[in-house]
C-alpha cells in the first residue's frame, strides 16, 4: 500500500489543479469549436457550470447551423440559471424556445424561463413589475403544456407570486392609512377587496377601510363632511354583515354611532332622516 507524505500530496494536488486550469485556459484561447464543445459538455455534466458557461458563450455563435447548436444553446441558458444569473437565463431560455419550438428541450426551456423570472421576483415591498412578468410567463407555459410534468411546480410558483401581490396590495393600502392619507387608503382598500375577494386580509381591510372613511370625514372641511360621514354607514354595514363575529365590531360600532350623530347634526333643516 502506497503512503504519500502530506507535503508531497499537496504538491501533487497543486500540480493537478494547475494542469487542469492550464488546459481550460488553452481551450478558451483555442479556436477549435469541436474541442471546446466536447470540453464544455464534459464540464456541464460534471456540474462545473462556470467553465461550461464560459466556453459555451464563445461557442454558441460559432455553432449556428450545426447539429450541436441546439444542445449548446440550451446548456448555455442553464449554466446561467445554475449560477443564479436569472435575468440572463430567462432571456436565453426564451430565445431558445423561440428558436427551437419543436426541440426535445423546448418544454423544459419554457418552464425554466418562467422559473427564472419567478426566482428574480423581488420581495413584496419592492416594485412588482417582474412579478407580473413571471405570472404571465407561467400562465403561457401552462397554456402551452397543460399536461406537463412541471405543471404542479408551475402552479405552486404562480400561487406564491399571487400571494406576494396580495401582500403588496394590502400593505400599500395599510401604509396610506398609517400615514393618514385616508382618501387614498379608502381607494386602495376598495381595490384590494375587488382584486383579492378570497384574501385572509379582507376582514382587516374592511375594518381599516371603515376607519379610514370615518377619519377622512372627521378631518374634512365642513362642506364635505356630511357626504363623507354618510359613506361610513355602508362600510360599517358591510363589515357587520360579512364578519358578524369580528373582534373589531365594537370599535366599528363606535365609529358608526358617532357618524350617525354627525349626520344628524349636519343635515340641512327639513331633510328626511336616512
């Protein structure tokens, strides 16, 4: 049995690594597309996506019209995905699917295009333009490949993105309320209720919308108060009818009773009661 001294083993390992790096550097400078392609595939299959991607980036333009071009383009897109370069991978997967719609890789490329956009979707506090793009791409994938093995994951991604938009919409409306932009808060909560009718936030949204309307009326100039207090009534009635067990009803009722009292005071003389 052979025994290597530590120093000798380290020297041997360093030599091996340098030799490997030297071979890779030669391939980068070597214009032989065949050798580059073979090496790129080997690196890819070993999971070295950096080296594979670097070689394939040079190769893809050189392989146009050749049988290897299809695999090279798909592999290149995936090297970007594996390295979390999601903007690039989304672009290259879409380009691949558009170029090779009948490829054996087309379904996976379309899915990974959507998944790249999903991965690139920001936290809900930030601008959600990319999230909308991701949802659209996922839906396009589901429409094109309704029986795909990737369907469950695609649907799960779509639900997660919808939840993110839901959080964004609710928190944006609540922020308007917190900074006392009450009219904007009422508008935002109304939009939220319409856009997400099944949301778990809807009870809280109904209460905060009522509170925003009541505060808006209270802080309004005299000539607008009557109309705005009257809007409190249907908001309270909706909360009461829809969430009869809500813990917010006592506070909501206090606002409702106060609004009714203000309406009685502000009504022009001789006007019939509501």
